[in-house]
C-alpha cells in the first residue's frame, strides 16, 4: 500500500513524502541501498525504502514455514547479526524470528518469488545446486534462477556488486548524510556504473561460440537488471531499465 505522506517513528521531526527517484540512495532505516520508490524528508535528507516506511508488524516466508518474523527497529541482543537471505550484516531495521533466530533485511524479506518482464522469468530459491554466474560458487545465499536454469545469481553477489560500485559514495567524506541534514551534493556521483557481468560471463562461457557467448551475456545482463531492481526494493520494469542504463555507462 502506498501513501503520499506518512509519519514514521524513526523520524518524528517531520512527515515523509512518497517520491520516485532514478538515483540510488541509502535507506536510513535498514542502512541498505535503494532505488525507485521511497519515502523522503527533504528537510533532513532522510530516506526510507517503501518496505521500511510501511513495514508489516509480523510476516511469514515460504522458505521458513515454521517461523514468524517480527519487525524490529534494531538487531536484538549484543552479538552481530546477518541476513539469512543475502548473508550481509544487519545494522538497522530487520525482521527477526525469536524462536529460530533467523533475520532478514526488510527488502530481502519482501523479495518477489518470481521476476517476469515478458522475456525472462527468474525464480527465487533458498538454495540451488548450480554455480552462480558472478562468483562461480554453488550454494551460499538465496538465488534467482531462470526458467531455463542457465542463469543463476546469488542475492549476496548482487549486493556485493553494488557495494563495490558505490562504497565510496556512501562512506566518502562528501556524502550529505555524514553531515546529518540537507547536503545533496553527492547525488551526481551516485550516477555511477553498476559493474556488468559481461566479462565474468565471457570467461564463464569461454568454450562456447562467440554468438552463444554474446546471447548469454545479453540474457544474463537482462536478468541481472531485474535482480538488482528487486534487491534495491523496487522490482519494476521501469527501474530495471534505469539499472540497465547505469550498467551500460
């Protein structure tokens, strides 16, 4: 459900307004990267994913049928916690199962079980036996896999690609959120290239013919766009096109 304007417990000073952005942002709730739909305080440069702005009090997930996940503003206890979907650290908002101890980032918890743009269908799996196109390893985190079973991408690997590309943007000295309020000078630098899988795939398929390699790269690149869009919290065709343009720069 989408509202034009919302109050939020994490930012009581001002209401947050819904907006759509093609520039990547860092969510102040879960501390993860986002793009597309968000709730924003323009006064304080405070951003939330849709899933963090309007969370569900409790959720269930098809991968953990015996679990009930509760939304929390911060990780419970004093030990470091990681997301069971992407294996990345949890430092902000999360869904936590008290009985099992499982944790999920809000966007990971809401990842679509299927991504479909009319040409490529990708299904979310908890574990797959095939190697990931990005890292070449099996198992690891949740994965999106194509219907033809040729394209497999770990959710963790997609996040690593984003971190590799944008680490300096979010942790560099010029980003506005280091100063608290108002500075948006870092936005232009956010328009950076998301690393492409082209080189990885060409190496992965070096024994194939040139034509097959090119087609594989094109299809996997399209798949990657949609997986990145989903991980960023807005798995739409429009956002996938924006991600594709960033990848091609």
